[in-house]
C-alpha cells in the first residue's frame, strides 16, 4: 500500500520520514516509553534512524505495519507514534502507540487511535483491531478505553519485551463499535437469532 496521510480534528497522522529521527530519538529518551513499549533500551540515535528510514517504509511496502507520526494538523512538533500492525488471520490488526511526555493528558492519542481505527476498518478490511499492553500500563489502557476498546481480559506471558515475557491486558475494537460495517459476518456468542 502507498503511504497515506490521515487527518482528524486536531491531528495529522503521516508516515515517518528519515528527518523525524531527531524527534523520535528525543521522545524515546523518556524512561516511561522505554519501560512500557518494545522500543530498545537504552534508545540510541541509530535506533531512531533505523525506525524512521528502514522499518517504517518497509512496513508500508510489505503491508506488515503502517506506522504514523502523530503531529498537530496545523504543523508542529511530534506528538507521538502510532502503528497498525498486521496480525495472524485475515482482518485482524493490532494498534500500538506512544505519546511524547509533554503531550500526554491532552487527548491526542485517543483522537489518533480513533482516526487510525476508522481507516483500518474502511481501508484495510480490518474486522478486529486489537490493543495489548503490559499489565500495569494504566495510561495506555486509559487511551484504549476512551477510544471504545472493550477489555477482554489478561494474557499470561502475552508480550516479549526486551527478552522478558510479561503478562498483558488485551482489548479489541470492532467496526460496529464505531457504527461501521464489517467485511465479514460476525455472530456474537449466544446470538441464536443469527445462527444459520
């Protein structure tokens, strides 16, 4: 898929470019980003260069991940990063994100997640958008809840982060949660009226 730009009320979600490396490097010096996400720790300048110049463009090219730089719609500093990653099985994707420290608590990432979710449901053929975070990552869970994700439980050993298996919280958003149609029929458990 060709890289695209998404917009919401306050934000522009655009593909990362090599000249974003400085901003990514600075944001990822935050101990919370290194602790709660799978970015390398310590996070070096070569990590930022690899992410912006290789990993992001390759993901768009092969359809494995669609990483967006989240910036103000009118221009300005990097607010955060958001990725929509392909998962096993057709129609299932996972969202991941981080927000630069100075932009937290302003609702930007919730807005970005909703914008990317709508795009995933309408352009990628996504029928299930999953969110997963290490158990204890309360800010990430708050974003997912505000975006409408339904918490589905805990996964033991659900995440490999820096060589350590960790438990995770898991949630999902469906197209119907945003008033959008699915690409495939979905029959919730217990819905006897829809059973064939």
